[in-house]
C-alpha cells in the first residue's frame, strides 16, 4: 500500500496508549497507514506521494469537542453579537440592535446573543423599556451568554403569551418588579419556552449550521457532540442530517438527543420512534438521551447542596424531581440509549447519579458509558460514585478561564472541586472536554490552556490543584471524546487503520510555555484525508520526495 500524503519532520502527538510522539504519519485515502520514523514511512512513499514538511510543528488527532451547540452557535452568527470588540456599554448594544431592526421586516424577530453584565460598563441587564425604545414593531430578545436567561421587549412577551398574570413555568422564572409588573427578564425554563415562538426558519437553521461547521474546522475541530438547540428537537436533527448529506456540515456529528426546550418531550418521542444510541455512520450518529436537571453556573442557577456564598438562601433551580428524572432517563436506558443530563451543581449531579444507579440496578448493562454534561461542582463523594458507576464526565475547563472570579464569588472554596480534571485522572474517570460553545469560545487550544494553567483571564488562580499536563489535556480533547461516543476504535488517536482526521498547529505544543498555549494557531485541518482548512497553504508546499530527507 502506497501513501497519498505523508507528513514528516514534525511533532506527531499520537495520543496512543503509550502517548508516543513521533515524526511522521502516512495517509491513504481517508485512513492512516503508517506512523513512526522516516524509516517506518519510507516504504509507503512513491513519486506521486505528496510530502508535507511540518518543520517541527505539532500534528495531533483532530480535536473532538464533546459538548457544544452547533445550531445555536451558527444561528447566533445571523444575529447581533454582544461580544464584539466595540461593545463596551448597553448603548453600543442598543445601537447595533437598532441597525438590525432597520434591516429586518416588521414583525420578525431581532436577536442578540452573548450578553454579559460584566462586559458592559453599566454592569446590568437591559430593561424591557429600553428594548421597547429600539422598536415596538419587532419582537426583540437579548440572550445572556449562559443561554439560560434572556431579556425581551413588550412585543416579544406578547408573542409568547406572557402577561402579568402568567405563572412561572416549572423550573423557570418570569422576573417581576416589586409591583408585579414584568421586567422582561426570563430565566431557565421561562427563557427556554420563549423559543417556541422565537424559532428560526428552516433556511436560517441550515445556513447557521454551515457557518458553524466552517468555524469549527478553522479551530481544528473535526468531530463534535452536538448538545441540542431550542425548539422541536427532531426537526433540528432532520435539518442537520440534510445539511450533512449535502456536505454543508463537514465536521463529524454525534447528535445528543436533547433540546433546550422541553427536552423530556424530545427524549420520549425518540425512544418511542425506535432509533438508539450508535445508529448512523462515521459522519453522523445518534448519541445519548439528554435532559436538563439544573441551571447555569454564572446565572447562577445551578442546584447546590449548600447555599451560594453570596446568597445565603439560594440553592439554585431543579428542573425535575428524582422520580421524574428516574422515569424519563430510566426508560431511555431500558430501551438501549446511552443517557446523560446537564448537571452543574452537586445536588443535581447527585440526583443524576441516583438515576444511573437505579437504571443500572433494574436493567444491568455493561459498557453503558452514561455521561454527565458539565458536572460543575464535583466533590470527592460524588467522584467516588462516578468511579463506581463507570460514568463518563464532560467538563468545560474554559469556564474557569472565562468565569473564574465569578465562581470564587458564588462558590468560594468549592472551586477546588469544580471541573476537577486532575481528580478524574487520578481516579481513572474518563473526562472528555467540551467548550459548550457558544456559551464560551469554541477554541480547543484555549480549553487546553485553561486545563493546564487553571487561571482566569485576569490571572486569578481558580482551583489550581486541578491543573493537568499538556498531554493529559490533549487526550481529553481527542481520545476521550471518541471514547465518550463509542468511537475510540476509529478516531481520537493517530494509529494505523484510524480515520485521517488531523490538526496541524503553528508551533510545537510540547515546547511552548504553558502561559502561551492559548496563542497557538491552527495551520491546517484535515478530515477524512482531505485538507479543509489551510490558510497558509501548507498543503501546497509539497516537497519532491527525491529532494527531502525522508528518502535519504
């Protein structure tokens, strides 16, 4: 067998069982056919083989983001961004919303995303009245960065059928002023339910999915675990498959069966329909059944066993009773699904572990790989139960970089066991990293940086004892992600027979200073043996195999 492409003279981080770092890798069609030294690769080289000189740069397995929101990330790009460099105040956001409203037909939604009080000088949310001043002809929604809260204008409330007399939905809050009037702020399920009315068109969803896939590839991401979107989940899954079949979505997708709106309805519908976890192919597979158990770590609305440090009477929000959670996910487990839930606070994590324990006792299954999405506050007693139940954890190290100071304010010493990557490794618990984009930046190198340094963007140490090595962080963003989707036999490491999904970085990841990891760039992304991102034309810098040292 002769190679179509070889990469040589590099730092090839294989992420195999021995964590080997070699210099060359050879590809035939969409598979890896050789890994090792120049001598190992030489027999696969012909006059037609493309020889790409890495010049000492790192080549890794393509990054696998084990928890992000493809559709939300993409459709956000169609709206107003609250994280642009020019945004310093509410006034700046209002100006962008006015421009968007002028471009939008009357009656259509105007949306903004990524809002955070801490990023504007007023240090507060906009009000309903301020949004009404922008337009009363367009429903307007400003979505907080956590995707668990929004602020809307009067027309948006009217379209959603929310009046002063509307009761809070279960697991949600319609915020009110002291006199009972509506502020326009919708929290948790009240926010989620809004998107039954603020949904995107099929055309917008598909356009957004393509935009998101293109952005992920630029960051070296070759596979994603999609954690769901707003609205009716089966329709989103259908559109996603159509976009994949049309090659508009080029990243590989492990589709978590969950929705930000009434997730239990979507789970029930899919369980009744018949398909289970693992159905699909190398480009698209059905993933676990997922619901929400609690809220946002920065809301803060996560469900905790002890009150928040800054609010002595606040323990967060719980979406379901233990009995409801056991029933919803227990039925999915019984019918062959991998199961998971968004569980951030220790009270929510404990409930989910109780659910796993009950489901497995009633219907035992080996190699179930049930997951916990986020697992924010995970003290030692819960870690021990995770280990006993053989659970896979999906933490988000970049949260510590972005939210470190807020976490210290809200949770105090509990940051020592927030997203505790080192504890997981020491206990043999497999943890696959995810960005939760668009809640945070999608960049895996920033996630690796955060896991290695455990410091906020302001340089504050946040649970420093949980820092891990570069190789450990790489594994959490590659092989562990493949394991979390039952796909470690075909991807997640650079080994013979696996898919040729690679990322090439701008320098050596093993030699760079830990504080500079976030500054490394992606120079090439390959999926299925095809170069899909190559801004510096690395793949065009092909050496004649007779003139390079590989044949010496």
